[in-house]
């Protein structure tokens, strides 16, 4: 049976979100929600949409994986010479979205972006599977390729070159940290009257919390 996209809908019934029930710090609130997503055995709960933009405002978005978070921000890794890397170089601001459908939750993050230290990137890279480390060398991420065979032959050459030896981190590959200025927690509710709590970073380093209408 054909179904119209406009007719696709579901009711949200899991829970509500009250100011009295959340932490005063959004990182702690995120940690609690993330732990619950892990406990629910969701598929890749660390998957997040990363939105970047050129200096003139042309946006792009893609899914990347969160690889760490703390009071400093949210960390992911990529090729610095990819499209997102080039956009972040020229416009170091980004937005993140986590969507945990089974829990009827979303988290939005907006903030400034900077590279993590070389030591952090080295430590993360060293723990990646060997194939992923070779792939970081083989791929000129986001560049046009005439055919996949070029990439696969390069990968074979690298496997020979690094056989029996450590694979260093490419100088053009590493981590970014999104330092949040705004974090929104969204909890689905019945009749589309969702709960939305928005944290704003204040000048002294603290956070204010506002309720947004659904």
C-alpha cells in the first residue's frame, strides 16, 4: 500500500522533561542521557549529525561518531583536508545533533570548534584498527576519484609498506573538539507538545536554562 510522506507519524509517550529533574550543567545532563542510551543497547548511540558551513553561509551536514566528551566539549576525528575540515578551518563553528529514536530524545549542540592536541590525536589513532589506520593514509577524503580501484591499489601499497611496522598518524588527520555555547535537550511528548530545555553558557562559565515552546 502506498503511503504519503505527510501521513507518516508516531505518538511520543515515553517520558517528560522537567527543569527540576535535570542537572545544572548540560555536560552532566548529556552524560546521564548518553548512559541511558548505552543501557538501552541502541545501535551506535554515539552517531551524531555534524553541520558545518562556509564563511558565506553555505551549509553541509553528515553523520560522524562521537569519540569522547567532557567539560571541555565533544570530540570527533576526521581528515583535516576533507570538506568539513576545510569549512572548519575557515569558519570554526559547528552544530551537532544526537537522535535516539527509541528513547524519543534529541540533543542539539552549537559551539566553536578547535583541533584537539597532537597527543590526543596520536593516542586515539594508535587505538584504531590497523585497517582504519591504513585507510586514513589511503583516502584523500572528499576528493573526486575516477574509480575506486585507485584507492584500493593505494591501500595495497600501504599494506606492503607498513607490513610488520607501526603506522604513524597522518599529519592531516586528527581530532576536533566542539566547545558548546548552547545545548538543547528534547523529549518527545504526546500531541507534538514536546519538552525542550535549552542551556546557554553565561559569561562567568555557568549555564542558564530556558524552556522552549514545542
